[in-house]
C-alpha cells in the first residue's frame, strides 16, 4: 500500500496501519510492516524504526491527521509520540486475511521454537524437537494471540502442554560460594528454591552446585546478595541441564 499525506506530501510506502477506537473516534498510526510484532515482543526498541511518522491520523490512507482537541479528549494529551506508543502497544493491526494468516503461522512456529529451546522431558532430560512441540500445540488446539508476545505465550503453552505430555522447563545448573558463617543459615532459605543439590563442600567457604528452575534465578540471586552483603557469589554453570539427542514423541 502506498499513500500520500496532503499535509506534507510525503509518500508513505510499505505501510502497516495500527488502529484504535477511543472516545467514539478512530485513530490510526502508520508503521513499517513486520516491525509492529518486533516492538510488542521487545525485540525492536527504536520507535523510529517502527513508525513511519509520529503523526496520529483518523485515516492513514487518506492522510487525514487527527485534530488536537480530539487527541486531548481521547488520550488526555496532545503529545503525538506518546499517543503513538499507546496505539502501537494496544491498537489493532490492520492486515489482509492472507497477511494475518502468515503472521499467525510465524508466531505459532516462534512459540514452538521457544518452548523446545527451554524445555525437556523430565524423565529422560532430553529436549523435544520444534516439530513435535508444534504437533502437541495443535493437539491441544492452542490459538495464537497476535497482541501478546511470543515469550508470554510460550510460558502459557508450557503450562497447557503439561496436561498432555511430560514436559518441564530445563533446569539451570548453578554454583554458590558462600561465607561459612552466613552459609549454613542461608542454605536453609535456599533449600526450597533448589531442585537438586549435586554437591556440597565445606572448607573455608560453603560451595554448593545445584539445579534450579530458571524462574527462581532472580530470587536466589537477590537472596544471596542481601544475606551475604555482597560477599557470596553465584555462577551459572549451564543454562540448561539436558541430555544430547532429540526426544521421541509417542
């Protein structure tokens, strides 16, 4: 789609329109195709790479710019960049049926890829292939949500797949080195957050190698910093505890 804006006669090409209805009126912004999803997922952080212009329109294709009083009435401000951000985040992307289908297919694959990358069969510790995760997602009739990031949806998929197949987040392997005095007391606080303790060594310091759920990493890191006042250390030995090879799907 190519359009002219009568205000400045700049030719806009490769346009993706994002629309939002607010206070009974329609507002639109002109974005570059394939950039909206990147912005919403957090991959693209530069607004100028997403927006063709920081103007807010009532009709992009006709180049009709929104009135200042309408913007204030609907958004409480006439700061067009801030309004563009709101529309970009919460608005509805206007795409053809074919484009929408292609976009949803790509997101479906991306979600399956994230799940396959983060998860294993808990019994064998082997990863699932992307194809097998896609098949399992189809079996549970998972429906892609175009306005939600693929990372968020991957976490939802993992929860739903647990009812269908044996799957869980691959554990992280960590090493803690703690001062002996604080170490014994801190170990009791860390115990509920550790899945498996692989080794423990008391010498001049307490050294523990363990497996944890990745979702607990931040809590563990903050706990060690706080309780040891920065004297303890935390090292990631491996992001994923997995056996080599693909998991067969029955």
